[in-house]
């Protein structure tokens, strides 16, 4: 039996892309708190979001589809993000797809401070 990958045994890794010195970084990571028994994921949402907050994030953008919140057991993601004084944008992209025209429209209509 494989060891479960948890927030403690497999700490969240955040890949960084520098936008510009004045505008900071974009960080990318796996879905915080995800659970998937078939793939041995058993992460803790609160621990992962605190790691994201400690990294310096002010906004969390989710790209997963709506049904994946339930599938990954992260239904509380929005409230947990906001509870850590971060903004949240949900911009779902269909798996194995690229963002459609609606993506930019939603993104530009939801400016974050």
C-alpha cells in the first residue's frame, strides 16, 4: 500500500512566475486540500491555504470545473480562502481544453484590488 500524500508528507509546492518587479508574482500549484483515494491524495485544505497565504498570495484563482470541488472534497475552498483575507476568482476551464472567450470576459469583469 502506497503512503498517502498529505500536506505534511508532501508539502505544497508553489511554482512562481514573475509578472514584473512592480506587479509581483503569479504562483501555481495543485488544488489545495484535494482528496483522491485512487491517487493517494489526502491533503488538508486549511494547511494548504495557510501555506499559500504565507507565500504572500492576496488572490486565489481556481481553474477547476464546478463538479471537481465535490470530487476533490474541497467544497469549502471559497469560504476558507476568504477567511484568510484573500480574494477568490473562479474561472473554470474544461479538462483537456483551453480557455474560451468567456474566460477573459469573466476575468476582466472581476477586478481584484
